[in-house]
């Protein structure tokens, strides 16, 4: 497998779900998975306490795409919202599904 892929994960307040999906698609993500997420962080009460559980959005993308998504999420959301994001390298089968 010659292409470098990363799994990018963004956990955020539910109210950002549609914006984050749009950002990820704009930067080149071909698909994503969403799950409800609960946990505890450093921010205290979140909008999600009224809107519902947080969401965890995951996508497998090329390494450069992961970098762009992480930069955009950090720039637009880290200061004002309860958001975390991380990525890690992954090996995939059926690479053509992610190109």
C-alpha cells in the first residue's frame, strides 16, 4: 500500500455537526461516520447539555487532507467551542474507496 492514509476524528458539540461535515467534505473527505459521544472535559457546561450528546465524526483521508482538516478545525472552532481533533496513520484495504 503506497498511499498514506489517516483516520481523522473530531469530537464536538452536536450543534457543529453540519458545519464540520461541510468543512471535511470541502477539504476532500469522501465519506464519514458519526456516533454519539459522551465524556468529560475541561470546559464545564456545553451547549450539548441542551442540544443532545456530543458527536464523534471520523473519516479516512489522505495525509495532506488530514492536515488541512485539522488546521481548519483548529482555526475555526478551538477557541469558542468544546472540540477536540486528532488523527493517526491507518492502513486500508480497497484504497480506491478513499481516493
